[in-house]
């Protein structure tokens, strides 16, 4: 499926658009990438989600820093030391993508998804930093977003006034979180605090730690890939989308 260009808040952004062939009337799913960015593994995952009967849009969130190919890893991240080297620069890009900037981009992502998907509720799936972007977009567009999946997410609970867990009240989505085990970016006490916030917001939710699964478990192009946790995530995500987003 094609890579398209989206007029985002601060310039043109690439995005990968995936849909099953032969069907033009499908609900939409916004795919928020991890810190590594838009690359073949993301396209592969988007294609799998699309095969369930969805239009999936995965934007290049770091377009302000350069084209996706220019920012892509130059080494094989299945080697732990290569992954560590890559994240020295990637962590700076993640820090630079502040909530103000990601919120400014989100209307363009949603509008583009709407151009290609059928009317009705949309879902969001987010990975690593993308999990917190997914929650922010659910708060930004409560009438549109009805399902949010967050996978090995980090920073979902912080002391900041705009921490993602503080934005749940007023959202209308159902949430499924699959946290990495012993993740320093989302420790057990943060998972518990997120669960309390979900319950207080009165939203349907699942908030689980996947035993033994490391941060980044769904990314098969890295050294932290966990096949069992990845399949568990796909099963949970499909159930979420089919329940809350799929056309009747």
C-alpha cells in the first residue's frame, strides 16, 4: 500500500496507509509508532491490522526531524548494542515531540484517516511513546475515538498536570493496555495508578502486565522482541477493535 503525504502542523509528513483490497467502506485505525519510527516493521503490523477489515494510517511522527528513511536505523537493531546506540539519538527525538507539538499534529492525522475510512468511530493503537499519544488523542477527540490500545507504553503516569492518566476523564473510548514486565518507564506502581484513573473515569478497560515481556516486545526488528507477547497483543487489539470500531 502507498506512502502518502499529509499536510501536518509544521510541514509535510509521510504516512503509511494500509487497507484490504476490494473494500472501500472500512472503519479507521490510527497507528502511533514507537520511538524507532516509521519503517518496514510498522508497515507489516499495519498490514496485519488492516487485514482484519480496517483502514490503518501510520504517520511519520518525527517529520520535523527529517524523512523517515533518513531517521531509520542504519544497523540491525536485533543486536542489543546496536539498539542501544540507536536510542541515544532516538530518545532526543522523542523528548522533542512535546505534547503541544503532537496535539497540533493530531487533527491532520485524524482528518486524513477520515478521508480514507468509512464514517463512524475510529480506533487508535500506540506503541512505546505512541501509547501516550493515543491517550492524548482520545482526550482531544472524544467523539471520534472509541477504542485505544496501548502496548509497552512508557510515561503514561507522571507528576505533570497533563500526564496521560489525568486526561482519561471525559474520554469515550474503551482501553486495553498491555504493559511490559519490569519496565522502568512504566513500573508496577504506575500501572496501578493508571488502573485507578481508568476506573475513576468510568471507562471500559483492561490494564495488564504481560509476564516476562520486555519494553518494546512487539517489535520483531529489535533485540527485545517477544513473539508470545506480540501475539497476545494482536489478539487483544483485534478484540478491542472488533467490539468498538468494526462496522455492524
